[in-house]
C-alpha cells in the first residue's frame, strides 16, 4: 500500500474528517480570517505589541499550542479513525529515522552555506548579537518545542489532509496542490507577509509543494519532517529580525528596519534551490515513476489489507 492508501486502514466517515479538520486545523483558519479582516495598521500595532514580549517567552507562547494540537490529532486518528500513528507517518513497516536525519542535515548545511555566502557579499546587512546565556535558553526551548510545531504542520497538512483528501478524490495531484495552498494560507498572518507583501506567499506555497513532493515520492513523511525541523531551527537559532515571525535571541540579527527582499530573492529558492534539493533526494533514495507518484490515481486496496488497529 502506498502512503495515501494508508488511510484505508482506518474508518473514514466524512464527519470524522470534518471534526478533526475544524478542531485541529481551526487555529490556521482563524489566523487567516483575522489577516483578511484586519487592517495593515492594526496588524502592525499587533506585531509591535508582540515584539515587546521577551523573545524566549514569546517563542514558548507561540509553540506550546502546537504540542496540544498535535496530541489532539493523534488522538483523533487513533481512536476516532481507528488506525495507527505509523500509518499516518509512513508506508514503511517502521519509521525511517535515517531519512529524517539526512534531510535535516541537508537543509541545515544548505542554510549555513547560503548564509555565509550572503554575509560575505554584504556583511553590513546583519550584526552579531550572540549572548551565550540567552542562546542556551533559546536552544533548549527550540529543540524541545519545535518538533511539536513542525510535527503538527507535517502530520496535519502532508499527513492527515494529504491522505484523507487523496482517498476522497481518488488521485494524488489534487491533495498535493490543495495542501500546498492550505500550507501557504496557514502562514498568511506571519509578519513577513505584512512586511514584504503577498509575494512571500509564493515562498510558503512553494515550500508546501516541495514538502508534498517529498512525501509522495518517498511514500512517507520522514524527509518532510527532517527538512521542516532543520529549516525552522535555523530560522530561530541563526538569524532573526524585528519583522520576522520568530523574533529570537539568535546568533545574528538582520539590521534593516524594513525588509528589502526582492521578487528574485523569493523566486530563487523556490525555482532553483528546491529542484536541486529534490534532485539530491531522488538520487539518494532512487525515486522513479514521478508522473505516477505525483498525479496517479488512488485505488482502494482489497478489504483484507485494510486492517484496523487494535
């Protein structure tokens, strides 16, 4: 059974999908509605008030709800849909932690290299603000809470939504596209969008598409989990700014009062770096049949294969 077909191992009434989506994913919908209904001036005032909260405290406040919601998602999958968390994670017989580690190291190395190159080209754009005591606290908070944050986003968007929508529409391409768009919308209330404009949504939706392709091609969440964790840890630990979603006691701080990111800087990662990442992963794990895995049909397997969990 492929990754999307794992959903057939459980009970899949539409009301179950609706309840789980509203309760677990409702926080993203609320953020989007607030973003649509709130003026730029009010949003700026909200971000300004949030920036007055000490960085580490603000980070804990932002990340703790994800731990609660991830737990809820697991409970709904196990006890309402009556299937295992393993089936939500991968089509393999067990979770491949080596895949998680490889994609984690890959994005961390790429992020550090790209930062070093950018710093060499224009060192005036950032300043060193390293404080060992504050950074140690930030590091502990990050390694404890970020797995819950990225866990919720991956298990909800690339996991639950990908599988449940996939068995509804009976194909792979629609859940890939719609979950990527949902992922972008879920980040629409981030300060970066208000600061740099809607063009940033290309980056968020493109990242969702990258993670979705990883999941479908590799038949599991492992690569997406590692990549997402590495990316968010770097965003918190390496560099921060006064207008970023994560304002932390990172090693460096972007010195400009306003973001001056150009459309080209948004498009380069999505159109150049992301395909390179997929090429590296495809060579590493021997991906084949791209068209079938990304656009193929989903067929319900024989009933004897759809075993409910104990």
